[in-house]
């Protein structure tokens, strides 16, 4: 592949780090049902990062993960709210730091997963 990868390629690269960090298989992000909590949390994290870090629209993120815009907006709001917790905020910062080279230069520098703090249970 020559040149920088497109946004979808960068999202796919980011999914590898996020799913490793959450301990789920990348295919679980695309399941039609919510699935187990770790998979749902990883999917919501990717929706948030795809929108905030990679600059994709809510509609584009919804198309990628086969979710409606309301679901994507919910995930983004949830992860913004979770950032009020300093431990969770550091986790997201770690992800963003590892993914920002991917976002900025299209380079996969996904050397190690981040330790995920527990996502508050029952929130959807």
C-alpha cells in the first residue's frame, strides 16, 4: 500500500488496539446484537474514538458499526461522561496517545494494549 491509509483503514488499525485492551475479538465489534459487556464497551469506545479522534461523522461511525445515529451519539456521550473519572480519563488518554500517530500519519504503532478500568455496569 502506498501513501497514507484512508480513515476506514485507520479505524481498522485502531480496532486492533482497542479490542486487545478490552480483551475481545475484533469480530465482536460487528455483531448485530449488543453482545457481552466487554464487547459492547469496546464497540462504544471505538465509536467514540472514531468520531472524536478520527473525525468521522456520527453517521459514518454508525455505518461502520451497523448502528443507528442515536446509538453512536449515546456511546460518545457515555464515554465523554466517563472521562470525568480520572482513572478512566487516563485510560482514554493512553488509547488516544497510541492511536494519534495512526490518526495523524496513518502509521500503525499499536505495540501494547492499555489496561482497561472497569466501565460502570448497567449503563447503556
